[in-house]
C-alpha cells in the first residue's frame, strides 16, 4: 500500500476527487495519508479533517529562504513516508531538493491540454482566460510527472473538453474540473499505485 501525500493551496476540489475515489475503492494500491497546505485556513484542510487525513501547513513566508522552505516540505513528506506526491492546485514554487528527492514520484494536474497554455504564469483562471482569448474550440486537462521544467514532465493522461459559445473563464474552469480534472487525477494516481506508469526519465 503506497502512502499518498497531497499538496494544496486552496479549496481542494481535486483533493476531494481523490478522497471520493479512495472511498469508492478506486485507488486500491494507495491511501491518502497527509495533506500539506501552503497557507493556513484553506478549505482543503477542512476536507482533509473531514476525511480523517492529517493536514499540516508549510508556509513559504514562515521561512527565511526558499531553500529552508524546500527542506521543510521535504521533511513533511519524509515524515509521512510519502511514496507519491500529488500537486492539486499547489501554487508555491518547488525547490531543487524536493524535485530531486521525489523525482519520478510526483505528479501534477494542469487545466489545459499541455503543451497549450502551460508553463510559468499559467495557473488557475489565467489558463482559461488565455484559452478563451486565443479562441480555441477544445481545451481540457493533463496529469503529468513533475520535473524541473514547469509543466514539462512526462504526460500520463489527458482529456479534451469542449469550449462552448458564451463561455467565461469561470464556466470553462468548472467544466474542465468536472469533466476532466476530477476524473483524470484519481485515475492517474491509481495507475501509479498499480505500477502501470512511471517516469522513464527519472
């Protein structure tokens, strides 16, 4: 049974998708053991508490340097013996120690079809604003391994979602979450836990 740690920064809707999948028995090879938030008071921590998962806060501003923050994140993950780290809307920058220590064992969900609308500066509503501004007719979500390149790791799963006439960034974000992110992330985690996917470049 693999220990899964989830890193969050906000409401935790993708975390909830993982919690629901675990309850349904859709992640038989893994268990959610820790939720690490980048700031206190986020609703994701309440979701973790309600599910009986330990939640901790590792906040960047509490540390004098990015290296110390990096070390604290690693310590929190090591403490729960994380076999897989899932970034589910985690907005803090990951440091070199964490990227090295958990290379090939860290995945992220991104709200576009990579390589479109990804990389530095593309997160949250900004992704959907860019998609609408560009005029694409199809967008979606991607689950990928995390490496030192922002949104540059090996792709695990993707799913397309239509862009509809009259969409706003908010309506598009909601559709991408409901139709793609909440489906793909638990599926990718289950695949990792079953040993069906790995990052050959790690």
